[in-house]
C-alpha cells in the first residue's frame, strides 16, 4: 500500500509498543532453564533491560507478519 523505506518500518512499531511497555508493572526477571540455572541462579533479574528485552521481539514479530503476508499475497 505504502512504499515506505525499511527504516520507517522499524520505527513505527516502536511507537506502538512503547506505550504498552511503559504501563507494565509486573516482575522483570527471567526464569532460567536447568543448565543455566546452576551457573546463574534460578532467575536472572533484568531491571530496565526488560524494556529492551520485550521491545525487540515486538518489532521483530510485526515485521515478520508483514513479510509473511506479502509473500502469501494476503
């Protein structure tokens, strides 16, 4: 529909996902699986890095869905 450069396609989901992450008040740690939990402990606290940890998959998923829809002609 719109012929946007790839730079803008990466920036627009950022504006959509950021408000969703800003209201999150839950825990910001990751539970580790068995081989890593013996080295680092059962959980890994992320603190402010949690925002980046949740933001990047959100951008990746929106772009992946758009690429998949374009390949299938949806």
